[in-house]
C-alpha cells in the first residue's frame, strides 16, 4: 500500500537541458555541449564533495559547474550571462506528461525530494503548473547530505512520516534510483533516455519510459 | 621536507587505455568507445558504492563496469573475452617517462597508493619495470574506503609512518588530487590530458604535464 509518491526533480519532473536553449543563445553552436558538461560536472561535484566531506549547497555547486563547463569549452562567461543561466535553472520546463499524471494522482501525497538547495528547488516548483499538486518539497540541503547517501533518503522518510515500504520513489537518474532502492524504498525508474540497466546488483521495482507508467501503482 | 613520494596507479603511472588495444581486437571499431566507457563506469561505480555504503572490491567493480560498457555499446561479452580483458588490467603499460623518473628518485621512499584491490594492484606493479623502486603498495581495499574519502588518505598516512606534510602525492585524476589536497598532503597533479582546473575551491600545489616535473620537489 503506497501512501507517498516521492519524485526527484532535476531530470525527472524538470528537464535540465531546457537551459540548453539559453546556452545556445549566449554561445551559438556550443550551447548543447556546455549544457551537457554543466550537468555532468554538477553531478560529479556533489558526489565528490560528499565523498571528501566538503559539503557545499547545490546552488553554489551549480555555479561552479557552469564555470567549469565554460572554461572546458573555451568560452568567456560574463557576470551577466552567469546570472542569466543561473536564473534559467529556476524556470526549467516540465517534461510533457508530468502535469497530467500528477493531476490524476493528486489525491495521493505527492512530494518532491531533491538535492537542490531550498533557494533553487522552492522557486522552481512554485513557478510550475504542478505546484498545486505538490504537498511538500524536501531538500537534502536540510541535513547537508546528498542523495544517494542512506542519510539523505532517511531524512526524506522522517519528513514524510510514513513507513519505508509505503513510499514509491521516482527518478530518471540511475544513481538516484539505485540509492533509493538500496535504502529500501519502492522504486520506479523513469528511464527517459532508454539507458541500459546499471551493474550495481540492485534493480528498481519498475521501469517506465515516462511518468505515465506509475499509474499502475495506484 | 618530503619523505615519501606517493603515486596513484591507474592513469598516473599506468595507462588504463592500454586495454583499448585488446578491446579493439575483440570489438573492431568499438574498442576505444568501450575502453572509455569502461573506465568512466569504473570510477562512477566506486563513487556510488562509497556513497550508498555498499562497498565492493575494485576487481569486481571493474568487471561490472566492463559488462555495462559492453551492453551500452550493444556488443556481447563472452566469458573468454571477459577474462582476457580483465587480465589486460593486470598488464597495463607504464607511461613513457615513468621508469626513468622513478629510477632517478629511487633513494626516496616511493609508494603506490591505489583504489585497486590487492589482487589487481600487486600483480600490476610486480610485472612492471618499476617494481624494484617501489617500497610499498597500499590499497584502499585494506580499509574498504575508497579515495577520495579522508579515511582512505588517512589510511595511507598511517601505513607510511611519516607526517602529513612530509608526503608528496601524485595523481593524474583531478578527483584524487583534490581529495589528497583536501586531506592535507602536498600534491602534484600530473595533468596528462591538459584538462582545465576543477572548480572545487582546492588547487594542487604543482601541476605538471608528466611525472618529469616532480624532480623539482627533490
């Protein structure tokens, strides 16, 4: 019996590569590469900082990763463009099916659980059309422990006030879905990019190509 | 006053992409891609397992990553070829300048410190021409904590029996050199691929394009 549907934000509900459009306007022909590198470094930096015990909030890491991506691609990043791109992160687009699926499931407890710091994830959810369906937004920043550490999922569980097995957790990120399953949540991997399964000895309970599939857990 | 010169193994002394040759023989035209993906997943898997508190030794992770790389690239991996490629990891080539530099510094305490499990790193060092110069091989597997955690570098320090500031640590891997500097070692980043510096608020003490540069610490 599932009592809480918990969604990762970046890549799962919101398309992080929608910043690619602004990247392309600022850096013609290099926008996609910069956008990909930005996301890749963002992930790498929060993994590394967690491992090195040098926590830094997600907004600062996102800014650091943007600076790296620009340097790597040999472009200058003006202060103005840095702010413009950081602001783009507060207005990411929802994936196409998200609004209708969440509307349909809106009698359930719907929760966003993200590594994003409160100053990034709150405005993002608030400006989106799903805001009215989301009961709670939980940030790993509240305990300064990033997913996929067990401590992060445990923090979400404590905030939810349900049992571990009453949670269905959704993410598009393989590392996140593996971490959540390892912790003991029910998991549905939203495999938007048709990736092959990870070789981490832990498999999600369900795999769907988009969020529509989770209706069968209802 | 530096008393111990501590070298990372994979990518620093030994060229992990020398397995690319065997990959190319087994999978014509796809060998380079598989070799790159193999290394990328190997790193990702030990980061993730450390974060998820699901430690597994490096040899098993390396095998898992190879399986992922083959699936990702749409090729079948026979048992025979799996063994052949895993064995290639025990015979990686040294980078060109390594032997002469280590020979020149051989009156110092020269140590290899690797995330590799003992059954991978020991045979690799033993079959190489630098074996006679290496006083000790330290594996993160001894405490089941991977670099770049502080616990891993601390383990090396305890094995070395010198002071933290008497260590010069060399790695080509940015995450490793950042972790080592964060822990408090002197560091020389062997930046073989001319990468741009990471945006992690921590910079190595020296940067060289290959190991030759470390002679100035003598």
